[in-house]
C-alpha cells in the first residue's frame, strides 16, 4: 500500500503530471524536460526524484546524460487497482439493490 500512496502523491502535482505527459512521447533528459517549464532545474530534479520514488519513471545513464522514461508497469498496477476498486463498488451497489 505504501507504493500506491507514493504513486498518488506523485500524481497529485500538476507539474509532475505534465512531466509524465512529456515522457509519454518518448525518453528525455532532465534538460529537455526543463525546457517545457518556467521553473528552476533543481525544482525539475526534485519532481523527477518524487516520480522515481513512486516508480513512475526510471532513469538510465547514457554517456554524460541521464535519460528519463516512463515505467509503464506502475501505471498497469495503478489501473488494476482502480478497476478492482470500481468492481468492488459495483458489487456493493448490486448487493444493496438486492
């Protein structure tokens, strides 16, 4: 459950959601990500760190650069949780109607 809490915390911030949208289009360095924002590079690094802690992004060193990409496994896990949550609500609704 702790991992899910980190995921929701990471997704709660609009800047981090925008970073995820950017990475949906392909891998990017921190500098390439920072070009899309009017905030400092240390702030971008902080957001990337939170996304990494939540497992939503992974980083890989390529030469002198660190490249960030989406970790789709966590999104699949989150989607599974949401679907199970919705299924439970539907089951509860059916039970109440009986």
